[in-house]
């Protein structure tokens, strides 16, 4: 038995008047998620690397990773770099697949090594937030940056 799903374009809309708007905006949906994800990662990296936005900077973050999380202090540089520079590259759509793969790896470590023991909800320090961003990044590993990206502009998809 096979399952067949109808595409959104072949289904009848409940509110037909919305169709022209959703069709016009549809090409911007995926880039909107990619740019937003990248830009939301950057402040987390800026906290770790530069002490901005209430962060503690690289040295103190490394000490926190070592003493409180049992992680190598050098991971602060790796995590901060992936979040800040990877977030920038993701927002721009540059080297999208490899950068998104790094984000998936980082968020996997965050889920498994840092947040899993705190339960699901982010408000309790749980894994909800890093899992969401890891899945969002995974979608860009699979699909790439799309048409509105520097990858597309230079004609190379990595």
C-alpha cells in the first residue's frame, strides 16, 4: 500500500482569497527560516567569543565548559565560532551545507552532553531549543541554501 499526499498547489484552499499572497511569498519562506536561524545563532557565539549580550567571553566560557559541564575548555572556541561565524554564513547562504552540518553537530553535543538531563522544556534548561535548531540546520544540510543565497549567486552548491 502506498501513501499519496496531495501537494498544497493541488488542494482546495479553505480561503481562496489568500492564495495569491501565499503563492507570491512562497519563494521567500525557506530563505526566511535560513536567515533567521543564522542571525539567531550569532548572538550566542558573540556571548562565548566576545563577551557581548551578557556573555562572559572566551576564557570564562571555557572555564564554565570545563568546571560545570565537564567539556574541554577549547570547545568554547569551537562552539562560539560555529555559532557566530557559522550563523553569519548560514544567514548569507554561503557554504550552507557544511556550515549547517557543523551546527547539527554542535546542537547534537548541546542536546546530549548539556541539556538532556534537564528534561525537555527550554525554560528548565532542557533540550527543546538546541534540538529545534539542530533540526532546522539539518534541513539545510539536506536541501541546501536555495535560490536566495550566496551559494546560488556564485553558482556553487557545497
